[in-house]
């Protein structure tokens, strides 16, 4: 999962607790617990940067790079 981009469906609370992220996998979607350093709102695009084991991941906010045109 590391390196994939997903969307938060439940907010994270920073180190106080995880949220949930939806990730497209093999033609479907899967839900993982998502931990972040700072609180993040639902709908935020996130990059998965680490794994905590069984269906729990570390995430950071992510935005696509702007079009260079």
C-alpha cells in the first residue's frame, strides 16, 4: 500500500487517534485505519507513507502537482 493515494472518509485526530482512508485496489476499494501527524478532514487526498501492520497505515496530505502549462 505504501505509495498509493487514497481519500479520507473519516477524519484523523493526529496522534490522538486514526481515521479511515479509502484506497483503490485491484479494481475495487479497500478501507484502512489511517494515522497522521496532524488532524486531517474527510475528503482530504492522502499519500500512504508507512504500514502499521494489519490494515493500518501512516498518511500525509497529498495534492497532485499543478499542470506546468
